């Protein structure tokens, strides 16, 4: 039973809406839609199915608003914004997946170690977590940028690595609860091999939801970091489009009142990050509901 | 009196822990630096023009022929004297550069953090108490939008609105005149609302408040008609807000790098940006250490305040 049902006060309109589950269902649908769209757009941009050549300049029509010829308008040298926006997904999609993959694999490994053998691995994990929580991520990335001049793949790999302790800690906390449950004890007592208990009963049956939530948050973060870094000029470089450098390039026109060039990629960032955030929230809420039941 | 003593003990404990963690940060940074590509000697001399013997001598003078632990020890010793080396770009000591910029970033990030917490508290309290459902719904959903918007675009928008509508611009910060203070709030608002943590902070606070509101002692307080806030503020506000302050300050500092770039705010973030362009890693190392110091300071405050409020945490 949701907690607010126990309240002495009447549930508010907002709470009642949550009670119906409308908000959550909407969030789930919206989030899934965003994730699916990003995937489709990425595939299109890989296959080259773009409405226009993203590098073709059309000096006859610069800084135009959306029209029939250019559905989302053109930038300051007349390049089609829709094509560039679609191509911009390339900047973060695969690197983001890499970041998520590294984080989840490392997190699973470390989390299982710390969960099943807490006396040996719990303290180092805690220290590592506190260490990384003390460092602002972008500062750390700038240091990496200064030292290695890495590509965006390496940068997001580093992001994935720095996320490992947090993911591991979530899993460790879950396992420490699970280990006291009788069916895990029973599984161990029945002589199931340890890897099977870990693989099936812990990681698959209980970890996957957790991982899914981590993955959505990881993708949102990957987009945030890629666009911020590209905005700062250390990520994806012109003429390769990234939503971050597209915002930066529209700056001069923005201050003159031609808001569209910068605003369009910013909206794309907003819609996408918001999508992954609400998807993560909805999944988490579902997960908590289920584990409470 | 006993509260004071307890708080002091917690403060010292937390400070010691933070010192240990900062030591760990230096170790990690040294490890990262020692994996950096390129020969460190090449920073000082033209390697090609020297013979092997001369190179070996320079290496010896710089201490590069010693083992890694010995080099770390020597480095740490210099660090403990406040010597972070000199900037490769300006030739000035890193500490000087950090003093010049650090307080500005602290001011920006600190004010922005307070704004974030204020906004989230408003939204969460209205929502959890069930008052003004429309307003709280607006605040909450606006928070979601804010946390997805890229902070650099939000900065552009703020500059645009401020220049065209309110004519309060465009002054570069750091220029020492009085008009800078009227301009101060723009980046603070942008960073405070746009650092990407607003929705998460709101959600956390709301969940926390709902939990506390469902406690028996709150029901009792309500039943006897006491002022609710008097019973609520410790568990409902002080505890989560200090936790959030400590946990979210790294995100605000990350956001500050971008916001300083947008607004030309001559703080540590811009310093770090410049240093990353110039591969000026002594500066970046300093920035890493100072930001870690800021974060740990927030944790020390959190530890002390929480123990002052809740003695059970002292154990």
C-alpha cells in the first residue's frame, strides 16, 4: 500500500493523479518513446538515411526557420538542421552505450564481490565510492582531456569507470538484503554452484531491474557530458555535429535575436535527457513497488 | 554544552576522515599523472638536442630517476607546504591562481546550491503537505524540465532576456566596478536552476518529507494542534538538506565550469577550461584538489550539523 494512503490528510490532486498511475504510465510511455526514437534516428544516421546532406551548404537560405524544404530550418551556412540533429545522435549513442556497458559490468563484478564477501571487499568499495564522490566529474574529465586529448569514446569510458563504484554499491546493498532471504540460503544449502546463485538468483532475478535503471541514468549522463564537453570545445569538433557544439555555434545569432539555431539542439537535449530521466524514475518506482510487495 | 561538545567531536572526526580521503585523492591524482603520455623532461628542455648523459643528469636533478613511491612522497611534502608547482602557461604559482579564482567559484556554486535547495524545498514541501496542488505540480514539473535543459542554453537565454528586457548587461565579471553585483544573480540563478539536480533533489525531499509526516510524533503534534514546523524541521528539513548539500555540491561544481564559460565568470571553472586547452596540468591538478576540498568541507558541515541535531548519529 502506498505510504500516502496512511496520511491523516486527504491526498491532494497531484497525489491522486499519482494514485491512478496516470503520471507513471505517461512517464513510462514517454521515456520508452524517446529511447526508441533515439535508437531509430541513430540507425538512420548510420545508414545515411538523412533528409539532406548534413554538410551541404545552401547560402541562399541561411538561418531559416522550419519550412517545407528544410523541416527544421537551416543554420548560419545553410546546412539542414534536421540532418545535423539526426547525425548528432552519433556523437553520444555508441560512446554512451560503452559507458553504460563498462559501468554495469564493472558494477556487477564489484557489487557481487562486496555483497557476498563483505569482510574483504566492502571497505575498499566504500573508500572508492567516497573518493569518487569527492571529485566533480567534469573537473576530472577536464584533467583527463588535458593529459590524454582523448576521443569522446575514451572520455565516456572514463565516465563509465567512475560510475562503477556507485553501481556496485547499489548492488551490494541489494545483495546484503537478499543474502538473508531464505531462498538464497536454500539455494546455497541445496548445493547450487555459487556462480549459478549469483548469476541467476541475484543478478538476473534481482539485479536486472536495478541495472536497467542504472542504464537509463547512465545514458542521460552520457548525453549531458558529451554535449557539455562538445559545448566547451573538447568533445566532438565541428564540422561533425554534436548537439553541444550546435548550441555553441548558434550563440552569436542567438544574442542577435535569431534564437532558433541554438534552441533546436537545446530542445533535443532537453527532450532526450528528460525522457531517460523519467524512464529511470518510472522504472525505479515500479521496482520499489515490486520489492515492497 | 553537551550538544556543543558532541558537535565538536563529530566535526573533528569528519574532518579527519576528509583529510584521509583528500590524501587518497592526491594518491589517485599522482597515479593518473604518472600514466600521462610523454616524457616529463620534454616539458623543460628540448630532448632531441641533448645527449643521453645530459638527459640522465637532468632526470636526476628533477628526481625522475627515483622510484614512484619516493616521488610521491617528495611531491606530497611539497604539497603540504602549499606548493602546487607553477602554471605552465602563466608561470605563476598554482596556489596564486587558485586563490584568485577559487573564492569566485565558491561564491557562485554556494549561492547556486542554496537556490537549488530552496526551490526543491518549496516544491517538495507543497507537494508532501498536499497544499496548493496546482502550484506544487507546476513547480515539480518545471523542475523536471529544468533538470533536462542544457545549462549553457539556459545561460544564453538568461543573457538574452537580461539584455533585451531588463537592460542589465553585459558586464564581464571580474572587472572591478560596482555594476558587477547587479549582474551577479544571473549566473547564480542559471546555475542554481540548471545544474541538473533540481528534479532529483525535489523527489528525494518529497519522499523524505512524506515519510516523516507519516510518523506517529507528527500525528500527535497535529492532534494537539502544535506548530507543525517546530516538530518537523529537524527530521524533515535539516537532515535531508545537509545530506543533499554534501551529495550534490560536486554536480553544482561541474555545472559551474560550464556556467563560468557562458558568463565569462573568471572563476576556477574558467581556469580549468583554459588549463585543459593548454594542457596545463599543474593547474588542473590544483583545481581537482581544491574542488575535492570544497566537497569534503560540505561533508564536514553535514556531519557536524547532523550530529548536533540527532545524537544517535554520534556513535
